C-alpha cells in the first residue's frame, strides 16, 4: 500500500513539473530562443560567439613542436590537433591548419608567421561542434591595413538580411601568449547551411577558375565559375563541380546547368534564382566594389548554393574590397556605376534589365545608403570596431602593418566610404550617371576623390609586383615575382605620408548629409596626399581547393524548421535566423514535458501492478 501511494505521489509531482515547464515554454518562448539559440538547441554559437558587442577570446593550446612544424610547413595546409578555449569554454581535439592562397604563400615567404587559420571542431571527433558550430575561420586581415574592411562588409550584409557568414573580432592567443587580433568568420559549411536553410537538402559549391602555372604566374580559366551559360555539356562547368563542398552527382549538376540556361534565356527567373536574396547581395557587392570576386574578373571568392533547381550566391572574402585589388584610380572606385557594376559575369544582367527587379535592387541599395550609411548605423559600427581593436592592433606582436599605418588607413577607409556613399546617393537620385556608358558620356557630376589614396589602406601583395594588375581587363606576366607583404601603407609612410591621429576618434569624420534637394552635401576633413610610386597587386586572394572535405553534421541538437533563415537570417530587416525558431524552442521544451508525463504514467502503471502480483503470490504461498 505504501509503495502505491509513493508511486502516486511521484507521478503527481512529475506531471506537475511537466505542466509547469509547458506553461513556461509557452510564456517565455522568446527567452528560451535566446538561451538555446535560434533553432532551440544547435545554433547557440550565433550569440555565444558572434555577438559583436564583445570581442571573442580564442586560446589555441597545442604542443610547441607541433605548432612550429605547422608554421614551417604552412603551405602544405595539413591539419594538426589542438585544444581551443573560446570565451572560457574548452573544446578538445580540434583540427587546425593554415589557410589561404596568395596570403598563405606571401606570409610563408616572408619573415612573418601571421597566417590565417581554419578551426575544424569535427576533424578528429565525429559530430563535435562548438555550441553547434562545426568550422570557423580566423582571418589575418592580409593586405588590409585598416583591419576593418571585411568586418564592415559582413555588417552591411547582416543589415540588409542577406545570406552571409557571421563575424566577430577575436583576440587570439597561442598557449596563453597573445598572437594577434583576427577576424573570426563562420565557415560556409554544415552549420551555416543549417542556420540559413534548415533541413533543405541543397548542394553547395565554391567555384574557382584561377589556375597557377609552374612559373609562378596564373591564368583566369573558364569552366563555368563566372556563372555564364555555355552549353548543356556538364564538362563545360568543371570548375564548379571541382569546388563541390557537399557531396554532389550528375543529377545535381544538371539542375545547376539547367538553371543557368534559364537565367541566360530569361525563363522562370523566380524558380531558378533566389531573387530577393540575390538583390540584397548585389546591393552590398556593388557598393563595396570587390574586384577580387567573380563579379570582377577573378571568378572566385563566392559560394554557389542550389536547392530544388534554384540558385543562390553566398559572399566570401572581402579584405580586398574598396580598392584593395589595386584599381589605382580612386575616382573610379568612388563612382563605380551601380547599374552596370559587374564586369566578370552576365549572371545578374537578367535582374538589372528587368524594371521591377531593378527597382527592388535600388530599394535595397537606398535602404543600405539611407538607413545604414547615413542613418547612423555605420558610424556606430565604425566607432565600436575602433574602440574594440585599436589597442589590440597596437599591441599585436605579429601585425602586418605598423600602428601608425593602421590609424591612417582606418581614417582613409572612413573617407572612402563617405565619398562612395555620396556618389551612390547621387546615382540613385539621378544626378550622377549610374552606368558605364552614362559616365563615359558625361563625367561632370562625378564625385571628386582626389583626396583618397587607396594604397594607404593596403593592396594585394603589399602594392608591389605586377604594377597594375587587378583592374578589369589586365593580366599579369607569368614571370612576375611576388613583393613584400607589408602593404601599400608602408610605402606611403616611407614617402612622407603620416597619420595625424593618435587613436580612434571619439567622433568619426562627418558623413554626407542630404540637402533639401536630395543631393548630398560636400564632406570635410583632411586626408593624406596620395603616395608616390603607388603599386598594385599581382595575384588573387585565397585560391584554395583543399577545403572541400565535408563531414556529416551530427552534433549539438537539431535545426530550424525547413526553409528557416534565408534572407533575414541575421535578425535584420529580413527577420531572424531560422523561421519559426521561437515556436521550435517552445516545442522542444513541450516535448520534454510530454516525456516526463509519460514517465509518470508508466510509473503509476508499473507500481500499481507490482504490489498486486506480490499479494497474489503471497496468498498462493499461504494456501
């Protein structure tokens, strides 16, 4: 009898707890989402690692001999085992390797060991993640004296709600010793796909047609990486398939080719293109004038995602944006036409030539300019970043630029973005021509950018080498030799250009303000005079075909509902990552509550039956 009553009390307690948890899950679904991540469990890294209000701390612990061996053989890009402590939490048996292409070989041939690194949490432990994140990249900000270009570009993608990686600055230490300030990027692999596309069974590619010859030069081959339709032969698109990140087969490849055919023909556009996300991508990509991409002539540094025959583009690698490819002409950068922005691909032409799509593209562009750049968000972001990294850059033991070069470059970047904003606003309002043809016919209204020295911000291969490569139609000689990695700002400093700042300004230089007529006012603020002997880079950044291992994602919980994320996956204007994530968070808790209720009922049933059996056996024994 006592056991029966105890079972009843236990069952009642379990059911009361389960009911209370269900009620809490319904009332506090939003708080549960924040605590457990956008999808309820596995996406906790979104806020745990990539909350940009706080710089991430990353301590890499590994055998000192292994660390040195990895640095000495960096170009082999072999994985080594280490333990990684991020923000005080340790993940064991993590894979680490140097990464990159030109940045990797340039650092390897210099006196520096400041490589970019890739951390693969599931390299040695199947399914292991760091709060749901399977892989993370630590970028060394190569050829970017500002240390800010890539962060600002990803922040713009985030603001517009485009599908793009999360980012945060990282104070990196090795065996407890400060190594340098890096930019941590969410790798575009398992976790990224899960966060943005949920349970979609899409195919991911990283196309790249940059081919390096034995003599040290390179050529820009075909193979479909420019996303231009060639024909229906799968072999014509080999550089896409060579860059498969997920497991793909001929059937997947045929869907991509058929989609490219329809894009070229202008058929079923919304069925074969993720139009809304692509328009957001186009706005940011055009604004930052990233020539080190397939929208220029480099035909690399992007990801192609295909799901159900629909194509999408995911951005990657922005340390050479804002003139980092050595365009040389600041006025061309500042006034780059927004309605003919992509020279290397015809993929976006069908959207630019359609009146409705072009209007939506302009709407996203205006949102970026008026709300982000002129609305105070850019100023806040710029000031935040400077307050976070100024001291880290100053004390960085492996910095590629001096602190004075950084200060000058950061100010120059602000002025460049200011003038670019002025030009784009004029193009949107019709006071400045918005096409190549229009600007050739009449350049009288173009924004004066004579105060801008692009080399101060750093350029590919440190401003040396091919002397002009990086423009739209130039190709380097095959026998050209790489130059120093120290950057264009070094040349600027040696030629007499110097920074007049001692640290981050409390108030950034003024952004252009709109006049009553809708035209931006002239900006003020002195900048350094252009340095003599400005040189441009030679070879493209991050040519890397060794990244295409893709382990099954099996750790840390499950994902958003199917189709979750997409445009707006950052919680910006497009919404929060993982559609319906609050509902899912509540559902997970309610599921746990149902398990408790079931356990309670089973306990009652078992305990009620067990005493009955014993009493019957006792009566039989006495009989």
